[in-house]
C-alpha cells in the first residue's frame, strides 16, 4: 500500500485530505501533537517518512486572529519550525518521499483588483502575511533534496462543508447579514476542497511540477458576486451589507484582522491550466451548489 504523510493534518483541509487519500487506497499517517498520531520527534518523523510516496505539510498557527506581537511570532515560527523539522527528517531518510508539498498562500501577492496575478509575477505584498509566506517559502526551498521533488502550493481560500471560511459566511447570511463586505469590489480567490485534493494528486502524478504553483480556481469573483451567490444558494434574496467601518470595528470584537476581509486577492492558476489540469469546480456557482444544497 502506498503511504502518504500529512503533517498538521488534524484541521479542516488535512482531515478531508486524509479521508480522500484513504478512499483512494493510500495508507495515511498524520503528524501532529495529538497522542494518537505521529509526533514531531525526529526519530518518529524519519520512520514515518521512510518509503512514503508523498509528504504534505499543512502545519501552522491559524492566521484568523489579531496580529499582536505574540500571535505574529507564533504564526511565523510555527511555519518555519515545522518546515525545518520535516526538511531535516527528509535529509536523514534512506528512502525519502518522492514529493514534498509544502502549504503556502496566495497572500504573498499584493492586493490588486485591476488585473490577476500568476506565478510569473514578482509583485508581492508588503504586509505581515506576505512577509510570512516569503520567509516560509525561503525556508522550504533552502533544502536541496536530491531524491525529493519540492512544490510550494500557494493556496487561496479553501471552501468546504465542515470548516474553513464558508461556515461563518453562511451563518451571517442566515442572519440576514449576507450583503457585500466593504465596497464589494475586492476580488475573492477561492478553491473547492475537492479540487485541492485533486491538485495534490495531479502534482504527484506529473513530475514536471516543481517550485511554486497557485492552487486556486481559474475564476475569482468580487466579494459582492460571491456573497450574492451564497444568498441565492441559501434562498436569501437580500443581505445587509457591511461597510468598511463596521468591518474594522467588528473585526476587533471577534479577534481577526479586517484586512482578511477587505484585501483583494486576485490570483490565477497559470501553471495548472498550462499543464492541462481540469477543475472539478471552476465556477463559484457550481462549487457553492455542491457545498450548500
């Protein structure tokens, strides 16, 4: 049985990935701090990684918080340290995985509405999240692994049924608050969680992939359009909009940064499209119909 190791695999994406890999006939090992999983102990890591087909690293402190000095340190260090631990474990393997996919984020790109950015762009943001992703990828690619291909998956907002960004938006919509956020023109890049899984498989099977890949739908939409589709799927013709001032105030109350809502993330998956990957859910209407109806 082929083996997959998922580090940080207890969250929304990792849980889905583990189930889908098991359904596809793989043995799945989870690395986490939970006692029933593989620990971050170097010896256990090496044993888990020996002979694996694939390592997927999803580990990292959630960014859904206020960026206090303490939280900034935890967000950055959790990503850097786990990447270092995994890289060093791979160096010690006799028969290392063929592919190491490290999570990354489209938050590395600058906020833009007028044009979409691809992997070929060097127009990175200058905010905290962009700095985190830059350092994360730098740490990842600093490892030179002769027998393991490395891919950083720059992922946008992942949509799924059992977690992630969609659940709070559904709740707001059911409460009649599902209008556009801010002026609604900010671009929302997204991907269905099943496409995330299929892209990981596609990258595993296609050895030409390396370096960075944008893992996002080919059809980003405005915030106004996205919320309209959510309302339509849930049967709510109207939702009260949330002006920027309200978002900035309410964000402090619920403990997140307003930029997570107000920034425009306009990104396209150029390399996947050029390679011929066919998205299961290329349009937001099809994705939300699957997830909400």
